[in-house]
């Protein structure tokens, strides 16, 4: 089979059958956003993978890995006295679901009123949600625009849950501005003129979300921030200290970090499989992938596809479903 021009995706499954609420592969979301924006917007330079964009001492991907384990649930995070207490886990998972329903990426998402620029635009028929603006981009178009928007929703839903106020929101809004700046010239000329005054109305505000980072929402505690303590019921060591002791940035540091927090690290792909565009019908090609974390036993599922699959992240998973992590398309 000739694989030239075909996108290959790898799904990596683990055999655990623990109850799960939401299986969201944030590593894949961040990595694919970097790849897509570099592809569709040459010169765009605001990477998510491998970065501590909010400057709190913990990479965003590792903060989201903490949340990912909690969303996956089961004995990954609750196991008697050796892991987090079930009440805290249930509360974070419940609030995360609520946050997810609010992640509209629009101005004033919690019913706030006012004659802002964004509100005025909607009254005359212009889109004012970032998700809608992206689908109107002449470069992305409705399909790729909707795909990018969907990934952004999952990422922002996670970041607003674990993020520090105001640092994480400063980073989020700068990132959203960078995306808008990048695609502004591809929008209809009538919309381009309005985009600059609308940007502040598209920014996300800490007060709109239930947060478990620094300066948390009233009634919540700092569990995910550097100065927080996720496994507070087990030890008094702050997350930043656990992170420093993990061997960062040496290979395997995340698993050491999360194990130190008394939660099972979510599975993620550390080495992507290599493709081969020179194969002919009947040729064999073996693909391998490096992994870390997860709950053995591991199995693999390879798929070929000619378009970006829009459902390979953030799925709601049945209780009996295995944990999974998807590879980048190659």
C-alpha cells in the first residue's frame, strides 16, 4: 500500500477498566494545535508543547496531565489512604464538567450583559465567538476551522480549571490574540475592520470559571498551581517542590512527578511512529511508538485516514472503556 498523501493515526489503549468520566488527551490537543497552526499559518510562533507559558514553574501540559488523571478517575486517583480522597476527586470532576459547559469562547459567557463591541456585532449578524470567527477564516474554512475550534474548547476548558489567576489567563488571552492576528487578513473585509476593537471582549476572565489554581474561585482551593498541593491529604509537599524533585526535564520526569502526587500518570506518547511514503502494494512496514504512563496491559490500533478526525479527543467514555492516547497524524 502506498501511504503517500494519507494521514496515519495511532491510538494507544491500556487495559484498565476503571470508571471514567471524560477521557481528554491534552498532550495530543496541544501538539496538534502546534502542528496545525504552523501548517495553516506559516510564521505563527506561540508553541504550547513543552512550554510554561504562564510562568508558574510547571509546564501547562503537566498541569493538564494532573487534571487528565482526575477526569479519567477510578483507582488512578482514588485508592484508600494511598491516593486522593474520593470527595475531592468527585468535586473537581463535577466542577470540570460544569466548566466544560461554559467554555463557549465568547464574550460574557455567563449571562453578563452590556453594550460591548462583541454584543453590538451580534445584533447586526456578525460572528462574535472565537469558534465562529475561525470557521469564517478563508484559510481554515468551515471544516478545519471547526476542528481547531473544538480542540481550543477542550484546551481552554482544562486550562481555566487548573490555571492560576491572573497569570494563566494573561497567557490564554495573549494566545487567543495571536491566533486572531494570524487569521485576521483571511476574514471577510467587513469583519476585519471590527476585529481589533472586539478582541478584548473575546478574552477569558478568571471570574467566569470554577478554578483550582492560584487565587482559586471562592469555595475551591489551590490544588493544581505551583503553590498548591494536589495530594494534600497525604503529605504537605507543594506541587512545585514535587515538580523540582521529579528530575525535570529528564526523560520520565512527568511520571515521577505525578507518582509523587499519588496519582497514576495518564498514558501519553513520547516517541511518534515513523511513516514511509515509499512503500508499494505488498510491502511490509513496522511502526513503533514510545509510551509512558498508563495502566498495563497495552494494545495498539492503527488507522489510516485522508482527513483530520474530529472525534479523537475529549470523548465521553463508557465506564468499561480503556484509557487511550492518540498519536499525531503523520
